[in-house]
C-alpha cells in the first residue's frame, strides 16, 4: 500500500505514536472490547457457543484476553466436530484452529444481500475458466520470527527501529507469525475457495550474510511451506524481494546503489530456482521496485531513507531531512540496478531451469493511476508523464529498449544509460506483468523548479497530484487512499494499449483501514464494497479483451504495513496480539463469491 508519491500522513516525518505493540517486542495495550462479529467460528449445534453469548452479555467491558480464552476453548471443541473433514489437522493450543473450514464456519445462514451491500453482480463462473483467485502474505510483513533459523535483519527490520520510521512505532519483527503458522494460513486460503497463494521468501533467511553460504535451515523451511501449499491444491506464486534484502548489503556496499547488488540478487534467485523451482509455477522477482526506488531514495519514508534534505514536492510535502542522499540521481541509479538484477535473474531462470520446470517469471509494479485533473492538453500530458515515470520507467526498457522519452527529456544526463548487452538482456525479460493496483489521484501540470533548485525524482514529473476535483473526492476514503473502482480498469487498459495487451496478473489489490481497536474491525463493509466494485470493473475489462490471468487480494492477514506500521490493517483476516486469526466480513464475502452456491451459504453468519 505504498504510494507512487510519498503518503501525506500527518507528521509522518517527525513523530510516532507512543502506543507499543506486540510486534515491537514491548508491551502492547490490548483491545478493550473484542469485536462481536468475528469470534463465533463454531458448528451450528455446538453447545459451548452458549458460553460465548453469556460472556458477551456479562463481560462486555472486560479485556479481550478473557474472551479469547473462551473462544479458544470453544474452537478446540469445534475442531473435534470437524475432525472428519480435516483428520490430519492438529489443534494448536495457542490458536483457535488450524482448520480453515472451521474458521469460516458459522451458525445459521447468510444471504448474499447481507454480505454484498451493492449486490453481487458476478460469481467465479463469470471469469475465465482458468482464471486464478488468490490472496497474499509477505515474508517482511507477516512472517515474524525475526531471528529464527539464523535469519538476520532485513532493511525494514533495521530501519523500523528508528524513531518515526513507522507512524505508530511498530516493527515487522513479530507481526503475524506466519513463519510458524503457515499451515493454518494455507488452510484459510483453501477454505475461501481460492486457487492460488502468493507468498514471498526472505533473502535474509536464505543468505543471512547477503551472499556466500546458503542457510539450509531456511531452504528446508520453505520447502515445507511450498509442499504444504501444493498439498492443498493451491498454485504458488513466489516473490523473491519485497523491500527486504539483507541489511548487511547496505552496510557492506550501499545496497542497490551499487551494481554488486545485481550479482548478489542473481545468486540468491538462482539458489531459489534450484531449490524450489520444480514446484513453483509463477515467480515474481521484485515487488513494487518502481515505488521503492523513489520512496527510499527521494524521501525518508522507506529504508534506507536517503534523500536531498527538505525538498518540497507533490501535495506540498516535505520529503524529509535526510542526512545523506541525492534525490535527483540516486532513485534512477537504483531503478537501473533493479532492472538489471531482474533481467539477470530471468536470464538464469530461462537458461538453466524454465525448460524443465515449466514456470513463468515476471515482476509486480505499483500502479497508482493518475487521471488528468482537467481535459486541458497540459493536464493530459502531466498525467501521461506521471505514468511514464512510474510505469514506463520499468516497462519501456523491456518492451522498447529505452527509458520513456519524457524521462530522457526531463532527467537528461542524470538518467543512466544501457549498454547494448544490457538492452539485449532486458529485451523480453517478462512472461507476465504483475500490477499492484489500489487507488488513483488526479494529476495536473506543475513546474516545481520555478521555486526550487534541488533536483528530485518526484519533481522531475512536472506533475502535482490531488485527491479532489472541484471539491469532490475522486473516490471513497480519506488521507488520499481512496477506493476508486474504475482505476483498476484504467490501469489494465493502459497495459493493453501501450504494451500490446501483454499477459497480466493483478498481483495485489485491496485496501487498508485505520485500526482503532474498535468493535467493528471485523464488520468491514467498506472492504467488501471495495472488492465487489473493483472485481466488477476488472471483469468488465476482461470481457473487453484485457489479458488478465488472475487477481490476488491484499492481504490474507493483518501485518506490518511499512511506514504505516500496525496503524492500518489490510487483512481479510484480523490478527490479534496473540496471533489468532478471525475472519472479517470480507473473508466471508470471498467464501460466498467463490462458492458454487451463490444464493445462500449455509455455513456462514456474522452474528
């Protein structure tokens, strides 16, 4: 959920919430009242459910801990009743159940109207027969277990310890605990009726020193993870990097600013292809490299937080008082190296593995759609430039052998050049394009250099952005993270028009909301509406010929959301401080939409 321009979070550059979290390794203030909707994961005739209703009636103002204990006891009883469905599943004393089916089971019935505020106009059957529906977890956001099996710090582990790195002071170190609970999480995906699961590997686990000796414990772990995914009939899509390369590479040579990063990434990718590639159908080399290169090297928002200090950019934001960096050159150097690292990994995969492993490889780009603020030629051109600087930056070298003309014109000699050999390696180095699509803004022409003499990647766009036109928001939402359903179709159509309708996956779409420890965290009507409306627009684009092969919901679980930490929650499953998973209404919506019975789902009820 990272913006193509830095997120205008209130005082995000200088402050952080004093609340501590389980993910920080410190005391975390508990949720004072457990949401009423999510905890009744019980078979219809389970007698112990009465205890839960009594608990709600008599202890409404007590802490969530006691309620969780009651629910956990009831869950354990429920597992005994569904044991015939999943006989091999062990009960986790710490968790409600490792059975995805039991976590989605409810008393009574739930009509489609109650799950679909706008009415579901589609089902799985409306999409192409081989279309994939999936959900996402990320090693950086959800694994936790920071030093298990010899793992070392990644760049976010290190950076999040700085004051203000995440606005609520949280850290990724213990969020989600997917590293230990992966079998439970896989069964949640399966229970929703999904076909595929998108996961990522931790470079800092597989190569704790960044390169050199492989950590066999990590190889063994991820072999178990992938085997478990396959055992459920799910298709794995595996990502190699999610802003989480080993911190040691930053310490040794400056990370992606140095072309040694290319060599080390290719070695890491080669190791993964060899160890896991016989079972992986889809590989993603980098997730949102186009977003990270700007945010990490033009602002203080993402690690390593290098920038020219105090540049005032889009939305009049101060990008931060960085101690080191050059916002006018470093983003382009890093982007260049990431492209070459991707191409090198693809070359290794195709030359050594693809013919026998029969997989496909691509990357996932962040695509915040920029719509012209007005129909003037200036604003239309400004919006197109924004798309050039965000998407064309990483796509044009692969499809056209060069950076976009607008970038060459506006950046000039600050933009690195490719050798003939590099262009040849980049050429066609994608089997599919992954698109991470969430939201949109309006763009309008602005020459920032009239008032500033500091060069910066975001200023080079000559495009400012806003969420409002004539005082009306572009979509539903706040803080410039709007739900704009038509943006997913606009983004897909853009690839269709400019890149010859190349095969696409929507590798991420979803929305996060501020977490206030309130009782309505599970009744996420707005998220249900988001998925309904976005998938409706996606289906329309597919029917018009867009070559989209699948869509992945962001995300399966609550996790550490970069600079926003735990202050927002994106999961269709709520994760509490004890790492219990509870389905939100959006999870139940997926269960219904993907079910063969689209009128009434007998096993689902929120209340």
